[in-house]
């Protein structure tokens, strides 16, 4: 291919200078910073609003605060040791070497093979790590002791998230083997499995909370979902670390899959329950976003639509049918159903990537590593063995991430339970936010005053007048 020759000098704004070295592409860096900001907005305020509105009123503050706290603490851990554990030097085949991601010399150098500073790369990957922990938290809302959560966040980031990132995206055991464009395995499978595992160890909500847990503000819930959807433009669009063709395709595919998934989930609700559900639409939106994540830039738009149809139906079945029939699922109280919306949808997306990945797009994105074509194209092009090998790696990646998260999350919960109660006590669970934080989401009587809840002056309220 011949490239057009530029005539005359470059505009002064494009010339290298002390703050813009020759290796840096200003357009790529500007887009990557925008993408990173979009991913961060998915968490704060996106999931802060979504969690705070999707739960019962008495848990609104606690649920939002868990997300906000995780976002802050993950950043501290990320720059002190976790980034280098994920993307730095190898300490052993599955573990990176802890180190600082600080200092001008480190942060302002070129990030690997891309034309952006390392500081941009560190922030973008932090936003991924933060949203993973917050998604996990959706499984334990409405009963986890906040002090246990404070300790759980850095431990899980260190011993679970960094392992998945290092082995699939970094220099670990599965390096250059797994097709995972933006984190179907590293982020969503891990958060879904870890959340379900943590929910098992923490224990269930109160029985009446589990049976009756209505959202306290559906309008805000839809607003938070909107932040999540639009923010996914940066989630998948930032993964090429450049403003190029793959970026544009990834963004379009993301929205095609999501819209299709929402429509299919909503249609299933209407066919089976004879009523459209805003909550169901949000669940379908999330499964579509998750499913396309590992494949966003390496499949055709028609394949993204197919993935949307499957992500709107298969997780719907596991959540709405299988979950209710299975004693195993009923035993574990997964508050927001993260296992279905993230683990099931993430695994589905990873496996479909091994079927629908187009060779020419794989070559554009993975420029230095030959990944096997998707099974569909392998059959057409006579490369069946290459495709089957790639499918084997996709299955191996899913098994590795799921198994690691079950084991490590269990060990973390068991360890913390020796020092802290993972679950709030029964009396505090009856009260909710006021017991956990001394705050309530809504002042419904008086001038911003709350009912006293001191044990020596408990008010007795007739049962007919009690509210959640």
C-alpha cells in the first residue's frame, strides 16, 4: 500500500516538542484519555447510581458507598503494586512482580508498542480493574459488613484480578493464546464467578429482603444504566490504544450487540410474563455489553448482532428459568445476578469469539501474534485445525479464570472471617444504611431529620405502618 505524501511543513500543533516527543501520537493519546474517562464514568457515577437505585431503599447508601470506596482504593493499590503485577515483569509463570507505577521517568515513557505515554496506559487499565471489583460487589449488596468489604477489595485485586490480567493480557502462562479483546474473561467472567463465590461465603440477605427487594428509584436506575451503556464506548473502543479502524468497528459492534440483546431480553419477558420490564431491559443491556466485550473489534457487525441475540436469550434462561429451578443457585444469594449477567455472558462471548473471529480483523488487531481464525471461518478457509486449537485455548482460558477465582475468593473470605464478620448482624440487617453508616438516602419526615435508632430508645412502630 502506498501512503500519500504530505507537502509542506506540518502544522505547528503537530510538531514534536518537549511535552510531545516524536514517538507520541497526539490523536491516539487524546482518544485513549477520553476512553479511560468514559470507563471511569461507568463506575463513578454510573454504578454508584445504578447500585444505589436498584436496591431496596434501606440499602441505597451502603450499595453506592461500596462502589465509591472500591474505586478509590483500587487506584491506590494499582499505582503502588497492582499495575506492575498485571503488566510488568514476570516473577513466576502465573504471577507478575509487584512494583510502583509512579515517577516521571516511568510514567512519561512510551507505553510498550503504542504511541501513548505509560501514564495514559496505567490510568486506562486502572479503570478496568476498578469496575471489575465494583461489578463483583453487586453480588453481596444488602448484607456484607462494610469493614469486611474494605479489606476484601485490596486483597481480591492483588491475588485474583492481577493474575487474570497477567496471564491473558500480560506476560503470563496464557500470553498470546486467548482472544479477549476487552476483558470478557479478565473482567466479566472473573467478577461474576468471584461475586457468586463471595456471596456463598458472606451468606444470604434476610429472608424477607431476599423475597422482596424492589428498586427504590427506577428512573435513577435507568440513568445509571445509561452511563454504563454509553461508557462502554470507551471500554471497548479504548482497547486498540489507537484511534484507528478497529476502534471504530469495536464501538459500532458494541452498540449493535447491546441493542439487540436488550430487545431480545425484553421480548422474552413479554412472551413469558406478558409484561415489559425496565429491570429486565437493563439486565439484557448488560449481558449484551458483556458478551461483545471479548470480540468487539474482531467480528463483523452481523456477528455482533448474532451475539446480541444469544446474550439476550441464554443468560435470560439461566437467570429466569434455571436459577429458579436449581437448588444450587437458590442456595447462594447473588443480589444483582452478577453470575448470569457477567460470568455466563462473559463466557458466552469468549466462546463465540473463538467461533466468529474474522482472520483479517485478527491480523489488524493482533499485529504480531497469529491467532487461529474463528471456527466459522476455519471451516470456510480449510483451517479447521487452527480454529479448533483456538477454541481449545478459549475453553482453557475460561476454566483457568473461573477456577482461580473460586479458589482465591474462597481463601480471601475464609481468611477475613477469622478477624471480621463478613455479614452484618441480624439487627443491623433489619435497619440497613442507618446501622451501617448512620445515614439514610431519603429524609421522608421532618426537616432532614431521621428517626433515632439508639438501642435505648427504639421506637415501636405498628406493623401496618412499617416501611422498608
